[in-house]
C-alpha cells in the first residue's frame, strides 16, 4: 500500500510515474537499472497490461531485462533496435547542468551505451540526488580484471593532477569476491568528494589502459524528472530551458504498490 512507503520511495515512484508519460506506442525505449528505474519498469508494465501500451524495451542490465519481461514489456536487444527514441534511467547524482554520476548498480557501461544511442535521455531521481558539485557519491569506473591493481595505481596517480578533493579508490566487492559486471569486468569506486572539472576527468580516465568506461555522463541527459516525498514532481528540460511543476495523487488501492510489496 502507498501509505506504507517511505518518503524517498514515494519520491522515486512519482518521478517514475511522470516519466512514463514520455513513452508512446511504437517507441523503442532504453530501460535503466537501479531502484528508481525499477519503479519506471513497473509503471510501464502496468500501462502495457491495463492501457494496451505497446513499445519495445531495451534493458541496460540482466536484472532490468528480467523485471521487464516479468511485467509484460516486449524486450529486445540494442542490436535489434539499432537506435532508440528515448532512454529513461536513474542517477546517483546530478548537477545544475544535468551532468550525472551513474553506476551505483554496476551497469554503467550498458547504461552509457544505451543512453548515447537514443534521441533523448530522461533521468528520474528523488530530490536528494541533486548536488552543487558532483563527487560526493563515489565515481565508478569499469575495469578489465587483468592487471586491475596496476590500473588502480595508475588511476590514483593520475588523480593527483585532477581537480578533485579525494584520491582514494576501492574495488567493489560482492561478499568476499570482487563484484563482476554483466560484461565480466570489475568496478573501481573513486572517493573524490568533489569533482571540479567532470569533463576533463572523464576524458583522462577513459584514456587509461585497462579502463573500459567511467560513470560520468556529460552532455547526455536532456531532462530530469525530480520526485518529492509529498507527491510533487519537477521536470527540468535543459534543451528547452523550461521547468514544470505538478503533483501526483497517491491511491491507497493502487495495484502497482500491492505488487511491489509482495
């Protein structure tokens, strides 16, 4: 029931529900990974079942693909889709220019590939994800396993010349073993605290041997849908220069919440 949701879950839900309005019949849609994106997938699944919405979904991870199929979304690969109308995904942080840090769920590589293969990227987030400067959330970078410690040392050495406050890094773990991405790679989390020049940092990191991709999404996001715990939603479109506000009502009998509680 919606009354049992925490304010942050309500914020995620209203952002996802509002963003679902971007999806129209016949579209090819990139489906993000993470807790907020999971709300979107369930909202879209409800529209598929109850309203007859028909579209092709391109998931950014195996767990998103599994959820999408579970709720009735027609799932295809990016190679089948070729190009997407829109990608809707969450973010770990976003700033005033709609630059992002993503990868907290470990799917940054697929997320960036799918987002950049789209006419439009829309981010859904609760208000707590907005920051003045990126970097409080650890920046994930995806590494090939071979020689990862050497790559880590190279990254940390390079950070000395970058405009960041912290230079520590840690290998992401899954229990007592390294976390492994869908592509079979490792994730190194950079604890930078504050990133002064995200564009420069992204370019430099990606030039390092052993680094596959980083979690900085620069000039990729077109709009952000921000949810609040009281049902308010704010939509910022960086291309149009517009900011819209509205409020979504909660229904205690909403089937979507019943499913999520199961």
